[in-house]
């Protein structure tokens, strides 16, 4: 990578800022010679590893990780007509093995229901086998025809976490939906990213699902980004794939299922929510480097300063922190720029004066400066990092709060979606949603909106005047 200094576009020009930041901060290289496929740099991959480590920690409490094949026979996809209809224009097909045509075409998974559920048919026998809660983190492929964008809209989704659960009753599956929503809230709390939960309209639900719950956040330009979904599948797929169990009375029953997914859009949200005109701003929980130590080497005490920096590094590493000493032969300012671009939460500066005072100078990525005594260094650093994470959460919550507008009529809605997202009364009828969407050039995203920033709303539908409840309306990626 070229480490020459240069300024990012202002974040107000979000698209230009985002694209430039991804390569300057060494997250992704977009120059791979296939449209919609991108390469993770090592630094970006380290961020990915830490983010998905947070997700794995939450899932592993009551899920098990597995791995299913990438290739799905056309015969399995064809079993589920409604489901495959939702993906039929996006499927990549493998038609040859070497030069020999295949007897049955193989799809690169767009999603894994048709790969996993034939195995569930074999595995589920008795009510004692249930519930099953498995997940995998894999790549999936969709022939995306819209404008592709790294981490947001891809043809190879490189980091698709999908969980698939099986239950004895519809109600137990619904409880799993609620558990998945709580898990996703906890995950995004760890990333300091506020979310909005809503139930998607029936015409926008996952193909084959009874209903879909979506997790959205609000990007810097006011558009929403869907960063998670939870689907109650009912017994639709179990009937298709004959997933049955013997109940306590010895009768065969169809199982009930859920599935829920998160992709690398979670990293797009993290980057976009917190980053600024200097580069990335990363929460301590997932930053590849949590603390960078910059030795201020002046005059004859250079070796003493370097030794102090290494001693500080050893102490903080022993305390479980991810630490880097930057001893390169560069000016301090160049080092500050380099690590600010990469979002390191905390910079520690140590020079002759700091050594004499028995302290280090601490500067957070948001520019807050303080000193920490070396005698209590580990505790002091952890305190500063915790405060930094809390500040990121407050800042992100303020962004979401100021971009949600509760309105009551079409005129107010038109103005609101120019600045962010809106909550407006909608009766639930498709024709009214179509009218709203055509009038304001935005989408009715969902109802039953759950967010600490959104009050419950009732009133006349903005389209027809009938009794209605609040719906989330906005423009989306």
C-alpha cells in the first residue's frame, strides 16, 4: 500500500468518502477483475475476524457451528418453487466438470436452505432431537444486477452468517425469532451501532417465510442499510423437504423452522457509522490494533524511549490488549496520520518528559488527550478504552435520533425522507404502500417498529385515512 499522506473526501460526500476509505485504510481492494468481487486486505480481514468473533461468541452459547457444501443440485432447488423464484435471476450455475457436461446442474448457493434442509430430513427423527440450532459463516453468490458496492452489494458475499433452527411447534420457533433479535441487538451493541427493528411487508418477506423481521441502521447520507434479517419459516420448508419428527404420542409431525442471517454489511455499517474525515474510527471491541505506542525519540535518549515503549507494549499485551509499537523511522505526525486512518482507538505517546514524569500521554481517536501514570497503566488504559466505546455509542445514537422523523401526512413525509427516514401511519394495504412509495420516491420498509428512538404511533393512514400504525419509510441501499 502507498502510505503517502493525502486527505479523504469529506464524509458529507459519503459515496466518494466510503470508496476512498476502503483502500486507504486497507480494508478492501476493489480491483479484482470480476465485477462485484473484492479482496480483503490483511488489516481488513483482521477487522472481519474480530467482528465475527463477537458474533460467534454470542451464537456459541446455544448454537453449534457447522459447514455445508457450496454446490446445490438443481433438483434440490427445484423442490422449493416459491423459494427459488425469489432467487432465480441471481443464481450462478455450474454446468460442466472440466469439459464434461454435468447430468444435474449445480448452483453456487445464493442461500443455504436447499443445501441444509435435505440433511435435516436425515437427521431429525424424534422430538428428543429438537430443537436444532446450527449456523455457518460462508460465502454465497448472487448475480447482483444493481450497482455493486464493496461490503454492501456484492456478487460474492464473503462473510454470510446464516443460522437454521428446527422446532416442535410454531410457538417455539417464534420464541427463537425473539431470541435471534435479542442476539442481534447484543451484537450491534458491541459494535456501537444503533439499530431499528421492523416487520417487513408480506410482499417483501423472505421467499417461503411466514414473516420476516429486519434489522436496519441509518447511514451517514440518511439512507437505511439492512444489516440483519430473521425469518419465521413456519412448516413451509419442512413439508417441502419432509422434515418430520415423532412426537411423544408416537405420531409423525412436521417440524417448524427459523433462519436468520448477517453479512459483511455489518462491517459496512461499522465503518460508515463511526468513521470521519480522518479515516476509520473503530470500537475497541473489534479494532485490530486497540493501542498504538508512538515513541517520541529526541536526542540522546532514543534507546531509553524505545525500551520504555517496548516495556509498555509487553505489559498491555499481557493484560490481553492488541498493541503495536510504531518504531518506524518516520516523523511522529506521519505515524499519527497512519494510525488515525486505520481507526486505532488509543494512541500512547512516550518521550523523555513522559519517562521523567512516570506517565504516558494518551490520545483517543476522537482527539481526547490525557495522561496515564505508568504505575497503574493497565487499568488506566482499559478505563480510557471503555470511555471511548461509550462515546462512540452516544455519538452513533445521536446520529440515528436526528435522522428519524415522526410525521403524519404525505407532505411531511416528502420532506422527511430527504433528510433520513420517517415513521408515518400506514394501514397495511399494498395499494396504499404503492401510493406512498410512488409519491415520495422511498420504500415502505416495515411496521411494528422497535427502536428506543421511535415512539409508538397511531393515526389516519397517510394514503387512505383509515386507522393505521407507524411504518418505517426511507430510501435504502
